[in-house]
């Protein structure tokens, strides 16, 4: 693994993965809105708001860093919004779907031609337990993550002959800023929440398999599952 692009690289799973990959000698390019939490020298920083879809295709075309010959693309950026669907404004619905789903489609459209042409590449998509089963107040978020799961399955079928592996990771509750602005959070204690490093190590394990083997999908949960109102 030589050159890696990670979206949502400024915190949580993305930052934990960047640190571990850097330790293994990878050259990291991080894409995020704000890099305040990122140590100096860890990665090349690329500030882009993925939700601004009208600007995104031109940014992808014009940004020199995004024309590097990446070996691995990790699509990790996203956020959660929960409640009854009717409670959300049209703008809120579009912002979440644009960030969690459509921006990934735009990024893949940008990178796939070279990935398929060259081969020997990897794509990692961050799904969620919400990609596996719908939940009350989760219609919007689940819709975005179910779509990511379908995207991963279709991409895998499209890319296998080109020696491009597609890996989907579906974490349960992870100890990140994901719950910061939500009205619920996991119960306290390590049995109820996973550390970002565990997800990062899981991704590295999947990527470490021989080129003729692909771990298609990993569902990883805390030992116990319980949430509380905040």
C-alpha cells in the first residue's frame, strides 16, 4: 500500500486509519472540511465540503492532489441525522443524502476509470449497522447507508475483472463525534462502544489479504448494544 485517499480524514475512524496507515509507510491524502485535530505531517490536507455537489466535479477536476495514482480509496465521510422523516426540512434531507451518498458517487466516477485501467487497486466503503436493518427514526440515515451497501455490491461485480477490490465495513456504535449533536448515544462503557482504532485495524486486516482474496463485507459490533437519551 503506497498512496491512500481517505475522506472524512480529520477525526474519528478516518483519522485513526490515517495514523495506522502512516505507521505502515503509506502516503496519506486526507479530504475533509476542517483539519484542526490532525497532527502536522500526518497527511496531505485537502479541504473540500463534499455536500457542495454543484462545486464538487470541478474541484475534483482542478485539484492536482486528486490526480495522484492512488492505490486505495477509503470513502468514510458522512454524518447521522435521526427522527421522523416528516420532521426534516427538504434542505436537511438533501444535505444528508448528498454528503453520505451522492458525493461518494461523484468521487467514484472520478477515480474508477484509472482504477479499472491500471488494476491492483482497493476501494473501502464505510457503511453502518444501519445498512443492515431499518430502525425507528432512522429512515433518512438508513436510506443513505442501505444505498452504500447496494453500491458496494454492484461495484464489486463491476470491478472484479479489473483487479479492483471493493470492501464494505459496517460498524455499530463507535466512540467518535458521530453522536455529538444527536439526541441519543451508546451507554457508557467499552462493552457498548467500539474504539476507532478497532475499525481501523479491521480495515487494515481486510486490505492485507492476498490480491486474489477479497473480504467483501464486515459487520462489527460492540459486545452489547444499548443506547440512552442525551
